[in-house]
């Protein structure tokens, strides 16, 4: 008897810098049940694993118990597919090398695989979303940081150590750029993540005197959503922030196209849903900076999956391949 019939479900866990979202997924890619916990609330990783398990187990029991679960797949910042560890993740509260896959396996007795969160989102997009049927594409996740998953010839690129594809840490302002959580200056994610957009807003508001709806929000509380809301209302400063962000991202994407000539670049995350405010400057910067032989060849797409679903589905897809413990 096929073990997938005996074990018809997998679990997908997406660990974000702010929230951890998890779901039980069936073979068709339907998320049957889901929940979440705050990632930052637990400074000890053991407490965090306990909390996720405490919230996940009732969902598992409702579907017939642990014996119905084929495996767990986890998408995490700095997640290493080869070793099942999270290594030196700048946006997470736990330092050093964390053997997270082994911790979940030990706690629940379910085989567990782990990969980079952006790689997980790319697998989800390739299986269920905008990249269906594509063999060459780059997924860019615009969240607390900037992540990426690179698929070449139908395969996720992991590199020899499990960490290939950290395009958010390509330096776009060398020497003079913003300090990044990784310890270097000028990384793409310090400008083009949701946090980067808020940082740009604070810098412009401090340096300038022109009127802006953003001045109604305490500077330290400004989010990228505030910038979007102001832009929609015709706020010139907010629109300028999107122009600056989109242009920088587009310049970087033009370089990424030269690397793997992808059929598409798929943008994922809240910022990608900012419509023309972000897409127009990105597209313009790509066209102005991409090598002639690539002009007009790479589609710029927005993820077709709901923000939480893509990474959960992608992470869960890893679990179908796992062998029983």
C-alpha cells in the first residue's frame, strides 16, 4: 500500500522574522488547517519549538494524529537544506547554528526537512503559482528582509554548502551604504525590504521639509504600508520613496538577469502588492540597465499565491520526499 495513502498529509512551517505560520497540507496542495505564533516572542529556541508544537498538535490530532503526517517541511531564514540547520540568521532571535529540523523531529517523531524561506516560497510558486511550468525563474521575497530562490533547469540552486542564492545580500551601495543585520554595508535588503522602505521614509522626512501625510505618523512607527497608503492618496514624498526603492531593485534585477537569464522574476510579499507605485520604477530600471541581449525577455510577475500560502505550501512540498523515521 502506498505510504502516502496511509499518511495523506504533510506539515509546512514558514518562519518569518515577525511571524511563524504553519499549515497541514494534503496531496493536492490544499491547506486544510493553519495557525501562527510570533517568532520574536521566544528568545530561547527550545521555548519557540514548544510553542509551535503546542499550537500545531491540536491541528494534527484533528486530522487523525501524527501517524497521518508524512513529514514536516520548514522554510526559514538562513535555512540549510543539506544539514537541516538555521545558521546565523540576522532577523531571528536565536544566534549561531540551530539544528531546528532535528529539534522538531525529536519533539514530534515526524521526519523533518528544512530550507531557506525564499527557496520554499519558490517551490510553492513553481508548483501552484505564477511560475507553474517554468524551468528558469528567480523568486524575490520582499519582507522583513529580501530573500531569493533561484530555479535553473527546473532545479532549486543550493550551491555546494546549501546557501546559494542570497541575492538580498548583494551590495548595491558599496562603502557608503546602510548598515545591514548581516554586519556589512549597503546590502539590497537594507533598501528594498519592507523595513528598508520605512528606513527611507524616515531619512527623507528628516532631511526634507515638504509636506507629507507621513508626518502624521511618529517616525519610529512608520511602516511600508503607511508609505503605500500615503502614495495612494497622492502623497508626493511617499511616491518618491517607491520610485527610489523600485529603481534600486530594478537595477539589481538587471544584474540578476545577466546571471541566469530567467524566463521570469516573481516578486512576493506585501511590497510586491503595491501595484504601479513599485512595479513601474522596477520595470523602467530593468529596461535601462539590462544587457541588450536580454531586453524584453524576462517577465516581471507578482506572486499568485497569498502571502502565507506560498511559503507554507513550498515548505510542505519538501516533506513529501522524506523517508519515514
